[in-house]
């Protein structure tokens, strides 16, 4: 019963197989109305709980649709409306939910909550974002890159801005999928040193830089994210904006990347802050393919967890 808690703690061959399965499942149902079922129904008879302790558009809708397309059922639960948000322990919540449902996806704050849930659940648990990581997003991003440009192995991925949860999962993926990462941002917002160490230990080159233009030189993929994540205090907003403004992704910066470089953002984007409209809506942007691919990648993640 494998959980899907993080990219660096998931078997490398299994990660590769999930990307490949996601691609073939996507291709098999191309052009069908979105509400139609897949030909194969591997989640028939399965119930999936989707728990949200933070807001979500993509994760919520893509998991729900993925379950339905594969013949399962899902229930969306808001953390604040559960006893979990009112003093019941995570361990007891895990034990109880395991008696009702076959699979749990949770979006939460500290990753200790995710790990405790996984420890005490007797069904698989999927990480739908914590303060520390966002592995489902990066599975979708790998799928997206490879659909457009072929294997990501050996490519140069440049992350601009805040070394946050999404950045950490990209670093984990650099180690597992064999690509190089450049981080460019202020030292106060450097990425998780454990994620950097993991990627390097697997043989990925990871460079930490301060100059955005120098960092982007030779990039195959340019990525950024919001300057203020859901877990960040709004009182630091102005300080973060001041620190991060030099790392905005705009046309002038993209001109330093390879001519065929792609641009990614997990969304939601703050247009004209971390990225300009011109880049978001420009020919190098694949941000809406990323959003779509959350659906396809997570269908493969759920199949992996359930062994179906
Ligand atoms: N990218 C992402 O996880 O989006 P949501 O917060 O809308 O789920
Ligand atoms: N870094 C962002 C990602 C949102 C999908 C956050 O955690 O809010």
C-alpha cells in the first residue's frame, strides 16, 4: 500500500511509470467530453476522501474529475469543518477515515500532519500540498515538459523567486528524473537545503545564484511561483515583494533563455507581479497545459497508490 508523500521518497522507476501511464491515459481519452468515463474503470467501487485545510481550485477539481473518470467516487472535506480542526488528533482521524474510504488526499500546512496521517492510516495517503512540498504539481510539470520537448533528463530548469514548497518538489524531481536546477532568488528565500542536498546526492547539478539574467542563460525551462504562499504571513508581503521584484519573469528575462525554452507556473499566478501578462500569455507559456496535466498525472498517482 504505497503512499504518495513526496517525489524524493517515491521509487524512481515507479515515478517514471506514473508519467508514462498518465501520458497514455491522456492520449486514450483525447477529445472526449470531460465528463465521460475512461474505457477502463480501475477505481470502480473505490471511495476517495479529498481533505483541504487550504484553498484550492486545480487540486480539488482535478482530483475529483480524475476519480470520476476512472469510475470511483470522491468526497471533498474542508479541514475546518471536520473534527480534525476542532481538537481530534490526526492519528484518530486517520484511523476513522480508513474505515470509510479507500484513499485519502490531503492539502495541509506542516508536513508533519501529512506524515502522521500516513503513519496511522491503513489506506494510502497522497500529498496535495504542504508548506514544504507539492509533488503532484511537479508530476504534472514533468508530463507537460516531456509532451512539448521530449525527455527532461539532462535539461536545465531555472527557478526564479521564492525557494518554496513547489521549488522543493522540483529539486526532488531533479534528483529522481536527472535534470539540473538553477535557483535564482534572494538568499533570505533560499530553497530547502535538504532538497538541494538530495538532488546533488543523486548527481543533479544544482546552482544557487542571485542574478536572474545570469541564471536564465541556457535555460530549457523557466519556472516561477507566487511571491507569497498560502502559509506565508501576509504581514511579510511588502518585504517579500521588495526582495523578489528583481526576479520577475518578463520578456527581457526570457530573452536570456534558450529560444525554445518553456515557461511554467503552477498557478494561481499574480499577473504583473512574479510574471508579466506577456510571458503568461505568450508562445513559450505552457501554464494551462500544466493545469490540465494535474488531472492526468494524478490519475496515475491514484492508480499507483491503489495498485490498480
Ligand atoms: N497549483 C495548484 O495546486 O493549484 P490550487 O491551489 O488551485 O489547487
Ligand atoms: N507556493 C504556493 C503554491 C500554490 C499552488 C502556495 O503554497 O501557496
